[in-house]
């Protein structure tokens, strides 16, 4: 009694909502199948899990998106680990700073798992509190307690576990064989679902995380230890808790598969938008310098004015058709004072030409 009071005081804010959800779904399925039907109680446990996981759906999506963001700066994380390999404190500070810059919270990735721990403990306590002769179990009255205690599927009582003493099983109206026939398949299915969930999770981890030997070793260790834990602990858990575990692991496997595809499609559309945005930017023509602002525009305009001024000056120096060349300038626009002109204007040559003209006369 003291133990129950301590648990109720610590998890009281969760125990009543969890038992209320279970009570609601039992009313729904009990109306269809009958209040004492074992499958009505089994479905109630399943839909209790589904209800809680829907509530935790948004944090789960945030967890996957946070992991995808970490993939983008995984090389930077690896560089920080190599740079501050001998200084763990500085390494943690720099990694926290990098995660803050990219809007990633390490706690966000663990939030869904952390929230499920008190829920699981509360459900375990509620199911273990269904005892013969009990007058109340949180929101369940004496009739609800009796209905759960008497409920069974294929001869296995939902409130009992496989390793329970034989006399206790007989007092509840069942035996160990019936408990094994129902309990072992539930443990195997839950274990297989746990393995594939861990395997899928490890595949989606960031390259930087898997590059760390400790992280890679821990991920592989948990991928095999968690399914074994499901097989071992299943022998000491009530059948109703095994149903909860089975529903939770199957939901996790399906949710991770669907959400991963959803996030993949979102990232694919984002990449397509980035590619289209790059294509929409006008590219410079071949041989043309790209414009880089007003300064480059002013320099280009000055160069154009300089070229035009030089062309105008060159055009002005050429004589018009039919016009006499100016003094010291050749008809073709040559430079004044050229070598040939200087030779033609020497005094000796002028005298020789005058003598030749006199002889001819």
C-alpha cells in the first residue's frame, strides 16, 4: 500500500490520464464486443498506445527534422572533434555553439523517448494495480477491476505474467502453458519490431555521429541488446504490458518509415526550389564581364567614354575627301616632318634639279 501511494504521488498527474484513456477505449470496444471480453481489453490497450503516440507525433517529427539538419553540418562537427580532440570541455562548447547557430537542439532528439518513459511506468503501475477484490483502480470502479481481472485471450489472463507462481495463476483461473502460448509470440514479435526500429534508426544517423567510434559502437550494441531485452523482460511482465509493448514497437516502426519518407519528399522539393532559383538568376553573355555593382558600372562607362573620345580624335585628324593636306602632313595622314620629306627639302638637291632644267633648255 505504501509503495502504491509513493508511485501515485510521483506519477499522479500521469496515472489518472492514462487510466482514463484506457477506461474510455474499454467503454467503446466493450459496447461492441462486451465489457468482459478479453479482446475488448486488448484493443483498449492498443488504442491507448495509439492515442499517446498521436499526442507525441509532433515531437517525433521535430526529432527527425533535427537529425536531418545535423546531416548538413556533419563535416563541421567532425572537424570540431578532430580540432579539440584533447579538450572535451571546449569540444562540447563549440559543438553546442554550432548547433545553436543551425537551430538544432540535442534535447529535441531525445524528447519523444523521454516522454514515453513516465507513460510506460504509469501504464505498468495501472495494469499491475488490477488485483482481485480491489474496490478501485484510479478511474476504474470495482466492476471495472473485476472485468479486467477476469479478461483473457486464448486462456491467458491479461493481468498475469508467465513466471508467476503456479498457485497464483490457478487462483486467477489460468495456467503456465496458456500464458506461454500467448506470451512468447508477443515477445518475439515485439523483439523483431524493436530490432528493425533500431536498425532503421541507425541507418538514418548522421555521418558525423557514426564516424565517432563510441557512438557507432553504442548504436550497434543497442541494436542487438534492445531486442534481447524485450525477450528477457517479457517473462516477468503482464500480458497486458506485452500488448502495450507490441503495439508501441509496431507503431514506432511504421511511424519512422512514413515520417522518413515524408521528410525525404520535403527535402527533395526544397532542393528543386534551390535549383530553380539558381537557374532564374541571369547569366552574363560570353565575353561579357558580370556586373558587380555601381562601382563597376561607373568604371565601364568611363572606359566606354575613353574609347569613344579616342575614336573621335582619330576621325578628326583625317582630311576630308578633296581637301588639301595641311603643312607638314602627308596626304595619307602621315606624320609631319617624316624622313622622306626632310630629304626632299634639302638645299643640295634643289640646286641639282635647277641645273638639269637649264641643260634641257
